[in-house]
């Protein structure tokens, strides 16, 4: 246990470190720009602990994930030396604190509640706790601190390799393969109305020739329409192209894609004289989704749609 001056200095440093952590959690990374977002963002289903070696991965994403682990090692190392406690008590208090911080991020729209973050933060604190437990007193000497740092590094590397291996085995065991591609026009509508064309002819969009391969939204659809398809969890992905064709010189439309009542995509397309936007491609994961809703809204007086959607495809889950 730290005593005297070492204890005082450690408390000051840990407090300053905590303030810095709170800054990054609620202010840093331009979090205020999302404060006007109307919905709560959260992930309650673990998708594997995002901890792995940097080899063969995007270094920026790897660093962000590893920082979520390493940033909480000091709490596991120092808190038990300031306030002696058993592992179960320490990790329980830490877990409650992290869940509270993540919840505040979500309700203030300064971030999201992510169960994966909770897991990796807690793992970091647990490894720090284990590292300092493996070193015999005195732990506040240069020799003791050096041993703690060395053991922390070894445990962190070992944990990373182990977690990466477990994630790989889990991914292989739960891997879902893509099956046949189905055009959206082949599904029966659950609600709303929409017309698709399958006698396909090319058109220009963004000064490029477009040749639809499966379907294209009919230009005779109303400029404001909403239609819903029943998916019943049978599909893996939904993809489509969209743009305002070049023969519409002035128009503005917004396309909103909603999956199971949650907005998954919102895109606005504008044609203004000679200014043309190139076709946009979008693909989203809809694994397990029950419903897919598409809303198209003209922001002008055109009675028919401005924006076209084509090659709107659902990929089945291979049985």
C-alpha cells in the first residue's frame, strides 16, 4: 500500500489522469458536433472484444481499440495500492462506473453506449490489477514499479494474443455465408406502394452512362412515397445505387432507409443545372432484420420522383 508522499503524489496524478480521461470521453474528438443528433446510439450485443495485434489491420482503428484497453491499466495498478481491496470488489465498482460513464455519453448525445467498450475497458483494469498483485512489496520502489510495468506489458501482450485467437475461433464458428441475390422488386410489399422497372434501359447520371443490371425505380412513382418490405431475418445485406439522372436539371430529393424502425441511412441528392452528382453506392448489414422501409421525399414541386434507385439487391443468408 502506498503511504506518505508517494500516496499523495499518486492521488494527484491519478486525479489529473481521470480529468484527462473525462475530457476525451465527453469533449475530445469533436463530440459536441453530435449533440443535436435526435436519437440515442447504443450497442447492447457484444461483437467480440476488439483487441488484436496490429499486423494486417488498419493502424488507426487498431490504435483506437488498443487505447481503450491500455488507458484503464493504471486504474487496476494504482487504485488497489491506494485503497486496498479484493479483486471482486474492485472490478465490480469499476464496472458500475464504466457503465454509468457510457450511459451519460449516450443520454447527452456526446457518444454512444457500447458494450464492447465496457468489456475492453474492464479487461484493461483487470490486467492492471493482476499485474500489481503478482509483485511482492515494496511496490512503491523503483524496482517494484519496474516489475509491475514489465509484468503489465507481458500480460497485455499475452491477453491480446489470446483474445485475438478466441475472436477468430468465434468468428469461424458463427460465420454466416452469403447466398443468392434477390432484387427488391421480387419481394411482396408489406405496406405502401412502389413501381419498379425490370425492362432495363440505360441512362446518364453524373455524366456517366448507367446500365442497371437487375431493377430500377420507376420514374412514375410519386415524389413522396414510403414503402415497406417484410424481411423475416432471411437476408444478410441490402445494397443499391442511387442518383438524380442527368435529364433532370433541377431537383432535390432525400432517401431514408429504415431497418426495424431505426433509421440506417439518410442521403440527399441535388441537381442544379450543370452541377451533377455521381451515382452513390450504399451497402448495409441487415442480418436478423424483420422489416426494411424506404422513404423518398422530393424537396421541390416535382410530382414524380427526382432520384432513381437501381440494382436494389438483398443478399440471402446461405442455408
